[in-house]
C-alpha cells in the first residue's frame, strides 16, 4: 500500500533523535510551557524570519487566538476562501465573526486578489490568505488592499512550512501568521499543535495572554482567555524535525518534479508553480474530469489518493446560510469536483512515484 501521507515514516526517519528528545522531557518532569516550548518558539520564529513565536494547541486555535488578538469580534467580517480546510472558517466562527468567502485563482487554488475589494464592507476587519497545498498566495496585491482599507492580514500557513514568497518565508509578511503541526504537515508533531508568529510585540503579548486564561502572572486573569498550550514533548520533537525541514522540503520538490515528468503526457492537469515563490508541496494535487474513477482505480492498485477538499465550506451543512459568499464561487466548485491528492511525503521513494505514474498511465489507456 502506498499511502497519501505517512507520518510514521517521518518519525522513523528521525527516530533516534526524536526518542532522545522525548526521553529528555520525560526525565525533566516539566511538561507544560517549559524550556522546550520557549526555545522552539524562538527557533521557529527565527526560521520564519520574525521576532515572536507563540506555541498553542492546534492550528485552528492559532487562527482563533490570532483573530482575537487583532480585535476581531462579534459582528465583524473576515474575508477568506471556501476552498480550504474547514479550520480556517471554524476559527472565524469561534471568534464570533462572519466569514466572507471569495473565489480562488484557477491555476493556484489560492485566494484571487481581484475578488477582495468587492467583498469589503464597513464591517470587514481582516483577510486570511491561505497558502494551500504548499503554494504561497499572491501576497503583494493582498497586502496592498489591506493597507488601503486598514485591514489586518492573518496568514494561514498550515500547509506551507518553509514556502517562500519573493525571497521571504510565508508567515513573515502579514500582521500575524498561523501554523499547524498536525502529524501529516511538512513540520508535523505526534499529536496536535500550532504556532502563532508575528513581528508585532503587542499582538504577540496578547496571544500569549489568550492562550492561557489571560494570565500575565499565574492565577491572575487580566483578560478573558482559553487553555491552548503547546506541550513540552511536542515542542521537543518539533525542534528535532525543524532541523530537517528544509532537507525534507527539497525531497518533496524532487518528488513533485518526478511526478511532473512522468505525468506530462497524461490527461491530468498538473500543479502550476507561481513565479518568484518556492512551493513546498505539502500535497501534490492533480485534476481530472474522471477524478472519482481514477481514485477508485488507484485504490484497487494499492495506492491511496485523497481529496483535499471534496465539499467547499459554503456548501457544507454547518455553514449554509450562515456565511457570505462571492457570487457562485465557480472556480472553487469546479475544482472540488476534479482535484485529487497523489501520495506525497519526504520518505516516498522514486520507485513509489513511478508505480503511481504507471497506474495513472494504465488508467489513461483505458480511454479516460
């Protein structure tokens, strides 16, 4: 079986270092917000190219806390996309704001900057560009719109650890940015985890208060907050994996190029790469009008291909009628019917990619 993602293989590839880091935490006896979290916050912030990092319980909570730190509250509106993990919109909902969803660029699946201004109202407080599948959003025009209307930019970097936009890492260009360390991410934990990064000292301090009951000192709440803390074990093993992140991303890029070469003459629409960026291929997403048939065919060959994401958020039962949408979101809805994520993770072998490509060519030869 060739899996779509394989966090176990990632653990095994760095097993001795990870085991040593975890055992060190266990022996110290300090398991919440200790030196491992503090050091990882500093190391990760430095890697991204910002001044502050705040470790939290998940990527969703990172977005929720970031929104709240930016002053987003009940009655406000936040613009983002429908073609994303539900976490992006769930976080806006948690903050009490109304999600306003706009369409995506057909080539890159990220927010279409030309759709932003018509979605802005007096209630708009922030824009969340999602760097989807490892591909950076087109941030420059998004930032221009934000400056024009005095809006906050909250980057959703959950799928783009290490991706670059015009020489800078994503997460360093917005007002505040959020990462997930879900096990399958380019930088994945062995459970949930997240990080908020920013160059704004005020936002960083607010985020730190919000993640732990509003405490500036223990047991004294200065503002209303929550419990969303990155634990010491996750931080320790993420410190190990951070040292290998660039190397692992290069492996993903190599595998993506191999896919591109092997699938060039098939009927699939292959991923496009935005100029002046580094795509880190959290997922390798192709398109086919026969997507469901292809997925089933690959499954029968022992190849797991998944759909990220099959139902746009504006069409999901929890959000129908509760969000504002830009016209019909035609690009979003078309993509959702055709996209398929092929196996992609650093430990995938060239031979595995060739097996997947051979199966796809066999499928094409059947007349699809």
